[in-house]
C-alpha cells in the first residue's frame, strides 16, 4: 500500500466523519437532550480527524494483510463497540428513551459501515 493511497483513504473517511459526526452522545449539562449535535470547534474536528485516522489504519490492516471479505462485519462490530457503551448506562430511563438510544446507536454504527465502504472502495 502506498502512502498516497493511505492518505487518500484517510482524507475520504475524514471528510465523511466531518459531514456525519457522532450522533446522539448527549451531555445533558452542555447540550440538553438534543441528539444531533454538530460541533465544529477545534477539539471536535481534531477528534473526528483522529477517529478517521484510526478507522483508516484498521481498514489498511484488514485489506492489506488479513483479508478482503467480510469488511462490512469488521466495521459493523467496531461501530457497535463505539456507539453503544455509553448508551447501556442509562438503562433506568423510560422505554421511549431506550428505543431512541437504540435507533440512534444504529445510526452511529452506520457511520462506520459507510467508512468501511469508502475504505473498501479505495484500498482494495
């Protein structure tokens, strides 16, 4: 894998993560109960760029050494690991809030599936 292809893959995933930021991480004392929080301050953008770098390195490892098939499963599992740990904590909330958390978690997982598709398209 050339450095140019790796940089192109990272740039593509970084643009995707900037357009589709993490969904639903509520910090009640900061943003209230809003689920779609697009923050474009320096720290949020830096965090998304680092998140894109880690996803790109994972994709590079997968497509260059471990295999090419099943990429969707790898990125779905990583997306689930990223999306749900904080969502399991408030299990004492109302049933409607739990359903909403599950749906929003699936939407966040979809971010990683799209990132995996971008990497599969560029790195294969």
